C-alpha cells in the first residue's frame, strides 16, 4: 500500500513536472536574457530579416565558430547574406519555442521563410503524439503571427540508436501531414544521416544527437532545393 502510494506520487509528480508540449512555458535566467535579445533584434533589425530559424541547440549551433561541431562558416556563406536571424536555443523543447514566439520574438518581422526544426528535447518527457501536437501548435502560431511567411518544417533528425530514431520517425510521420504544398512544406532529411541501421560517418559529434560541421554541410545541401524554391517564390 505504502509502496503503491510512493509510486503513484512519483508518477503524479513526473506528470506535473514535465511540460506539456503545446502549452507555452518559459525558462529563466540566461534563457530569458537571450529571448529578450531576440525580441530586441526583431524590433531593431526586423526589416532586414528575410529568413528565420527556429529550433533548439542543433539550430543554435549553426552560428558556433568551431571547426568540428560549429557551422558558422557555412551559415555565413549561405544564410547570413540572405538576411537571416537564428532563434535556436539549446535545450529548448516545443513549449519554450512556443512561448518565445508568442512573447515578442516575431513582432515586427516579415520573413519570407521560417525554417523550423524542434521536438528532439521533448523525447525524454513526452509521448510521440503529444510532441507532434506541440510541433503542430508552433506551426499554427507561426502561420497566424506571420501570415506572409512560409514555414519549412524539418523532421526530427535521427539520433543515438534505432529505438530513438524510430520514435523520431513516428513523430515525423504525424507532422508530415502539416505540409499543404504551399505555405507549409515538410522535409525529412533522415536518409542523408541514417541508413536504417547505422549513422553515416562523420555527420554527428560523439553524442549522435548534435551535428558535426559535415552534418551541417549535409543539412544545407539536402534542404537547398526546397528551401530555394520557397525563398525565391513570389506568392
Ligand atoms: C533589450 O532592449 C531593452 C530596451 O532598450 C534593454 O533595456 C535591454 O537591456 C535589452 N536586452 C538585451 C538582452 O539586449
């Protein structure tokens, strides 16, 4: 009886402590400061921002200047010249991105394209269905606040092992239906990173979650046809 109560309590607490993927939730400290920096950037430079990246550390690292795991060189070559803002934040889950979007980060913006890749950090805490719902709510929020912006929704990248990767694919299957052929397009880059059994050599760093510089070069290359099409389209 006592044991049961303890388990019931633990189970209750973990439900309460875990975020709900579609309910906006902030973090604190330096996270809030970064968010404020993004809000400021949008207010000051909004007119020059044609491309917006939203995501977690994997997006954040585009601008890290490191020869092994940073991709600043590639970002500076392909995206910065287009007028790009990178609002990726390490460790963010869907509920944090949602909170940031509705709290001022996209005010004063009118980008042509928003590249969104999010959800991998929810895997520890939430079910696949709930994570997909969280991602869908971000797409809805972006579309309603940035009606002239096309959303390029990327699938969650394969990670760690085939068990985790099949969860990612389960979620990806659910979010792929958000593609409406025009204002929201979905792209799954899985095949470039994982062949079903193993991860292609050199595209990840040691944790098999974050990308190496080569992994970013692959991202740019695989995304380019659809991205260019969306970025250059006039409607
Ligand atoms: C954002 O702008 C406000 C108003 O100018 C300023 O007080 C604040 O320090 C800025 N925050 C960051 C993180 O840049």
